[in-house]
């Protein structure tokens, strides 16, 4: 069961940029609730509380009960706008959730057992290719995250979406062959592998085509202690 947060709201009698600016000056952020074949509701929520919700993370995957004039509306945030300079919220869109509604959400990926992976122990580095996964599920069963266990990965090996286990009732929207995580080899790893393969193939034998030892140069002095041949045409004994 997904955690449901409470959020108090006030009805906005007016629409338009001028009314929205007036709400922000009063410390409230304009918002709208739409969907479920019902007319949209223009509301505003407390600025400080909304900032805390956004900064806490998982804002777009958290189901909320928005209380408006004593009535609760089950919603999920679908989008929000931030000021490009001062980074404070400007507007929020909430999607109304009907009974048993299924929605599409993007949830984060959590990596497990990275420190025990054989590739990491050999000097490799974990490279997270996909940080979030698109899912379709019931609004009451949105997972907080999807776990990816890389404890058995070696260097240059990868984990794909088809390798992870999903909670019951959750459908994957991203293709199954998409790469989630791979272990990148350390610097110089390819050269080390080539050298090891060459050593295993040739052992300690000299490489084929190696030149033989050089013969003594012509006219070189004989080694010490070697017998000297008599010079041709030398003096005869009288």
C-alpha cells in the first residue's frame, strides 16, 4: 500500500496570471486538480509546505489526499514549475485518482551489493545507465524504488531490465533489453588482458622469427687463452 500524504488546499475563485501572482504574494502556490472525467478544480496550497514536499524527494510518485472545503480528493502530483532563477515553486498540477485507477510513474533504481561484485573487487567501476524505470501500476501500490542486485557482475558485464524482479501488479513499460547497470573496466585493463593471453599462448619460449645470436665480427681478437694458429708463410726452422 502506497503512503498517502495529507495536503490542505484553498479554492481559487479567479484564474489568470494576475490572480496567480496575488496568490504567490500571499504565500500560496496556485495549483489545479484534473482528471477522472470531472471538471478541473483551481486551488492553492501553502508555499512553505509545498517546498518541503518537493525537497523531500519522490514528490511525483507520492499519492496525496488534498483536503478542500472539508472534502478529500485522492491525487498524485503530475508536474510542477519552478522559478528558473530563485528555484521556488510556481505552479502544481495534480491528477485526480479514481477508484482502482492505474497510472504510469517513473520510480528510481536502487543498486544492491555493489561492493561485493567480482568486477568491483578487480578494480572495475559501477556505471548506472538507467536511473529511473517507467512503470504502470495501481495508484495504491506504487513502489518506492526498484532494486537491482549487481553482486554477481564481473568486469564488462551488465544487468538489464529483464533481470530485475518487479512487485506483484506492476508492469514494466521500458523494454526488457534496456541496460540498467554495467561494470566498467579499470584503466589499462584491455592491455593487461592481451598480455596475459599472449603469455598463456607462447609461454616463456622466444617469439617466432627471433634472430639467432650474432656471430663474432670478422677480424675480432680471439678470446683470452685461445691457441693461435701459425701464420701462413712464416719462417721455417733452419
